[in-house]
C-alpha cells in the first residue's frame, strides 16, 4: 500500500507533530478511514469556512489555506498526499481487494455536498462521453482522490507522479480504455 508514497517520504522525519505522525501511522497500518477521519482529513474535506458551493472548490480552498498557513509546506503536501492516497486506497479496497469498508465516503464529506455527490462523481469522472462503471462501489472515494491528486495538483510541487498513478487506476474503471488519455497524462507528468 505504501507504493503510492515515495520512499523518501516514508521516513518519519516528516512527522513534526503528533497529528501528522498519527496520520502516517494510520496509513502505514492500512487504516485509511482513520486518515480521512483525522483532524487533518476533516480540515481538508469537511471545513467550509469559505462557503464554497461545490466540493472541488471547497477542497482546493482548504488545501490552499492550509498550505499558506504553514512554514513547512513539504509536510503539509505530504499530509494532503496521505489523504488523497488513503481515499484512493479505500476505492481500491472496496472494488478489488476487499473487505468492503465500514464507513461510506459520505461520512467524510460535508453534508451540503452529499445530495448531488453521485451525480457530480459521474459527471466529473466521465471522459469523452464515456461514463465510469455505474456499479462501482463507493465511487466518491475515487472522486475525493481525483479532486486532491488531479484537480489540486497546481498547489503542489510533488504530486505529479501520483496523478499518473491515480489516472491509471481511474482508467481501469472505464469500460473502454483510453490509451491516448494515459499517454497525454504521462507526457505532462514527465516533461
């Protein structure tokens, strides 16, 4: 599971305080729901101090806010990566590896976004009119990772490779594979 996290970041030297240290412990132990439910996870996914109207804008605003309020940007980027990777792992666990998780993804998202969440997931995760497989379990976990690892990547200096990993997993959930999409994303990441 730690394959999503670069080896240089798996060192505990990035864990300056108790919360971040606990976040990394949760991730290493496979307690991905605890990563999303942590104080940091809630700060990214549930706080809406800016009163944004959609989940993507709110998460972007929260990430930018957390990044601008710290001197240790590398630590915060790492923590955000843990939240995005934990969400991606929960999607993988629920759809391929098992067991099905005990908490639905809606437990980690602010209530105002839950009503339109399924529709928004399908709309935003569709490419060229090709919809995601509709019988996928807990699609919002993939959507959360999409928001963090793809939509918010401009805020970070070190998430580009993880966007490629996300894209490859996302593509495996499409009924028709789009090799052009993967090639274009790889070109973006490695240039």
